[in-house]
């Protein structure tokens, strides 16, 4: 078990200023897990982090370095000397290595590439061509492969040789000389096999795989559905290009969920809140807010058209926030559940009839309960039965309609091959506001004969 330590930033800064900084840093962190080190140093200045990583030495240095996000990683990388830059690139896992190279400017990349070892250089050139958010962009080429004509004993011997340079050996891929994948073998199956058994006889030929161009979100679902530690990545000819491991998928799930969460809240861009300046954060929010302002203008226009109704029955105004809030919340709840169901695969567009019937039923039930409460308030405080009827019927109508729209919009977006999370909660609430005001004031005009 790696030991845990407690040391504050100021102490590390003092150590870095001492003449024996290199020896002390190495000694302090020698038996500490890379994540513990990352947690301790992430709050330091970039140049201080760079020095600590440099003093810890490889390969642990690259393990710590990979915990940082892309922006910090690039800044830290620039603090290294030329030799450490090259070593860092060579020591990193292939997928993280490519992400780093993509973030660097062309001049630095052109300077470093000829100095990088041939194998790693070829690996970078091969992986950098894949589009962002595809299986190819997150896969690693550091997989364990055996031939099917090997015996179990020969396979274990070969595996011991290549294991130090592989990201995982729990799943072993059986390929021919052209890298065509023939089967998959677990490490457990290889260990318990008899020495003279052929790999081809104990491998599984009914295995799950993904294409290099598959979307990373689809890959994450496959790994979750089949409970895999890793999945092979192939081309149309079943040629093995790499593997995607569960740790890479955890990063994808966090990234995709964060993106969906921000979109559903009408915020575009990354969630780099603490590091971003106010202008950048404002830029991420302004487009949706302007759109919502325009939608709000429509609500105001409807109220202006129905001005005579409001003038005749002033008490109607008191219930507008209640109706709008109830309908907006109902629509947001409905859309959130459907968006999540679409993301997990529980809900599909083919289920639209069932979903709409269910949401109509839920809307009526909720609307009646809320309508009775609002109507009772109108009778007690305003002593107006017609007002109570208006508010109660409006509540049932707008809550039911909000539920329908909240469920329907994400499904339609999915059908149009758009991200359902784009149907943000504020947007749904604003649309429902327009309909609520129109329905409420129109019904009031009819009941009060205004």
C-alpha cells in the first residue's frame, strides 16, 4: 500500500528553494501514490509543479503529469527542459500523449517530433488523424497480443516480456501477422490453461469490439452494457488498432455528463469556472440568455394583448407567477427524466406513444392536486369562485401541457440526430410560460366575460 503524507504548499515551496530540493522532493514522494502527489501539488504555481514532477523522475513523473487537465498539462510541459519534454512524451500513455501533442503549437511539435523515439513518433502520427470524440481519439495502442498457434506456456512467457510496456494485460487479443483480430483471451483463462494447450483452442471468438470511427459516448455505453475492462478498436477489415480501457471511459462519461448538464442549464463551453475570467464565462451564457429574453418579449406581448382582462380582474395577476412556476418546473422535471433516459438507452423515440400517455396522466394528476390548492387559495383569500375555477382549470391544463412538451422536445431532438441536452431547462420553462399566460388569460376572458 502506498503511504499517504500530509504536507502543505508553503512547506513544499521552502523545500524547492533549498539547495537539496531535488533529493528532498524525491525522498518525500518516493513511496507516495501518484494521485496523492497530484492532490498535494495541484494548487501550486505552474513552475513549482514542473520542478516537483522533474525531481520525482520517470516513470512516476508521467503518471502524476497525466492527472492534470489539458490546459494545465500544456503549461506544465513548457516548464520542462528539452530532454524532459521528450522523455515525458515517450513515457505517457498513447492516448494522453496524442492529446498533449494536439495542444502544443506547431513550432514546438515540429522541433520535438524528430527527437522522439521512432515507435512513439509513429504512434502519434497514427492516432492524431482521428476525429475528436471518436473511439480512435481515445484508444491506446499499448495492448497485449498473442498468436493463436502459440501454446499457453509460450503465451505466458511472451506476456511477461511485453507486460511492462502495456496499459493492461487482463484482456489479451489474438491476432495474425496482419493484425486481424481472431479472438480474445482473459489473463485468468491463460493462467489456468494447460501448458501445451493452443491459444486458438482456449480463446473466445464471440467478442465485443468497436470501430475506430464510433462515437466515444456509444463506446462508453458498450463497455457499461457488457461490463468490460477494455474493448478492442478495429477498422472495417477487423484489423486491430488499439483498445479503450475503463479508465479512459470514466473520463469520457464525466466529460459527456458535464457537457449535457451545462447544456441543459443553457450554458455552452467547458466548466472551467475557477480558472476562467468573467468575460469568458459571460460569453458561454449570453447566447441562450439573449434567446430567452426574446422569448420573454413574447410573454410580455401576450399580456399586453390581454391587458383588458387583467384590468378587469386584478386578482388574476396574483396567480401568474404560481402558474408559470408550476408549469416551468413540471416541464423541466419531465425533460430531465427523458434526457437522462435517452442518455442511458432506457428511453427510445419508438417509445413516444407510451411516454406521452404516461406524461399526460402524470400531468393531469399533478395538475388536479396543484389546481385544488391554488383554487382553494383563491376562494379563501379572494372569495371569488370564478377566479378559483379559472386558476384550477388553468393549472391542470398548463402542467399537463408542460409535461408533454418537456418529454416531446428531447425526443424530437434525438430523432433529428441533435443532442437532446440542447433542449435546455430555461428554454422549456420560457416556452411553457408563453403558453401558460395565453391559456390562463384566454380562459379568464371567457369565464369573466371580459
